[in-house]
């Protein structure tokens, strides 16, 4: 259960990071 939450958080952070990099 915890692994799923951690994986989801990492994916979200990475997605935001990519979006931020693209925008900036």
C-alpha cells in the first residue's frame, strides 16, 4: 500500500518537473 503511494508521488513530482522545465 505504501509503495503505491510513494510511486504515485514520485510520478507526480516527475511530471510536474517535466512540465516546469518545458514551460521554463
